[in-house]
C-alpha cells in the first residue's frame, strides 16, 4: 500500500497481537452470529475514543461489553469507573459525577473529586443512563461536548479526558418521545450504538455459556466436574430466560450446589423451567384467523421452532436432528444457517456430532 511517497507495510499478526486480542473471546462468550458481530464491533470501537451507547435487556451483558471495550482500548491501564445512575439518589448524582466544593450543599464538609476525575485517562461507564435527571443530562451533554468538568458550587473548571460508555435497559428513544430523555444527548451518546440481543434470540449459545459457567465453578471448586444431561439441556435450551445470561449463570451455580453427583439432571431444574419446555411445544394455530395470516412468516416460525426442537431432543446432534425432521443433512444445515441457529465451534454441538 502506498501513502504518497511513503510505503506502509502491513505486518502479519504476531503471537503477542493475538494474545492481546484474547480477552474478547474469553469474556464475551458466544458463537451465535449476533455475538460474533458484537465482538467484532467491540474490538473496532475499543480502538477509538468514540462515545458508546449499549442497549439490551437486563442481564444481557452490557457491563461485560463496556469492560471488554475498556480492557481492549489504549486506556486499559487507567481506571474503569462504573456509575449506576439509578442507584445514586438524584440530588447526589451531580456531585458524585463532577465532585463538589466545600460547603456546596449541606453535608459537603470538604471538597471532593468526582467520578469523572477518577476516570481521567480511562473510561467512565454511565449505567442506566435513562434514570439520569433531565437537568443533569444537560450538564453531561456539555461535558461530552467540551470535556470540561465543573464541580458543584465551584467556578473552577478542569479539562478531563474520560471516555464515556453509557448503557440502558430501557428504551431511550421512547424516553425522548415522552420528554424524560434529552434528544440531543441521545444522539450525542450513540455515536456508536451497540444493541445486545436477549438470550432467547441466541439460544444456540446456551450450551456454550453453561459449559463456560461450569468451568468457572470448577475453578472455584477444584476436584469437581459436572456435566449436564441431555434432558436438562433440552429444558435449558427451551426456557425463555427473562433475566438473560445473568439468570442462566445463577441457575448453573444453583444446579451445581444442588447436584450430589457429577451429572446435572432435569430433575434438579425448578418447575418453571421444565414447564416452559412443555408450553412451548405448540404455538402455531391450525385455524385461519379472521383477517387472514402471513403464511410465509408462519412457515418460517414453524421451521425455526421445529429445528430448535429437533436439536433439543437430540442434544444438539445435527445428523440425528436432520433425520428427525426427514431432511437431508445439507438441507438441514442450510435451514439452520437461515434461522441463525448455529452450533458453537469446538463444542459437541458441531457438524460432526
Ligand atoms: N457473553 C457473555 N459471556 C460471558 N458472561 C456473560 C456474557 N454476557 C453476560 N455475562 C455474565 O452475565 C452476568 C450479567 O452480565 P452484565 O452485568 O454485563 O449484564 P447487564 O446487561 O449489565 O445487566 P443489567 O441490565 O441487569 O445491569 C455477568 O455475571 C456476566 O459476567
Ligand atoms: Mg449492568
């Protein structure tokens, strides 16, 4: 490649480069296409100082994404400062973020640095940003515009270089419509928007995540190893996980504690999880509803459901799943890819199983 008269040589990746990239695979587990894309995006934004807005339901991994972005960035050796905007009382949030002067308000006995100062040179993670009061949103917008922070009750202002990553599990666009979130701040935050899919939309990652959490439990309790029976995995796959990855993580921990031997069986699962396995079995109506139906969408939905079901019943064995559906192996694989149900590499859900 030539840039004017200078030659730019792109060197092949060294082992050191590869190991510097390793954390993204180790901390953000998943092989579903949406997670693979997410990792690529995280790696790309980590190389910049752009403001990022991460959205996703509770427990989908917003903080994992924020921390991974920081740890892959040039700021990795400086502070990562999480601020939960919902947990700090509104009247204290401004001074927590920007600091305050002595006597700025009742109880402010001495001057104090804010979390933005702590994050100078590093990253500040503004979690649950939708809960930030409107008046403070205006101040944050100014800080994002010029990087200048003014402590409460002070006329001294200082320049701070903190990379801002924000997250929300509520619909900020709806907040803008309702008037509870500033539109200008909304656009300023989402220079790079990162949306994380709920776990029920990437079920093929469930076995991989279970394996990952079991390995972590093994590291905490060396000498013990667990496997999950096929019947239990069938139920874990089918459940909708409203609490997403966090709920799955807690469930694995609970199952390990309850498990007496080394096989986690379906009998250990709480009734709620086993019940959804049965409830999910027949959704597509057999009668033509008033006003008609979208047949193509229904057929696609049925196909996806049957593929999931066949994989569940066979513990992820694609050959057996194809046989159950009366499909050729290649047709089954093509349908799998179309439905976004892709077996994680390196697991026993792979092509050879
Ligand atoms: N892709 C993933 N790989 C490994 N662990 C994950 C992944 N996603 C989430 N987790 C784990 O799930 C738990 C919840 O993740 P995290 O705290 O990042 O979610 P969140 O979206 O910030 O949730 P909340 O909205 O409730 O704050 C954490 O313990 C985290 O380690
Ligand atoms: Mg969080």
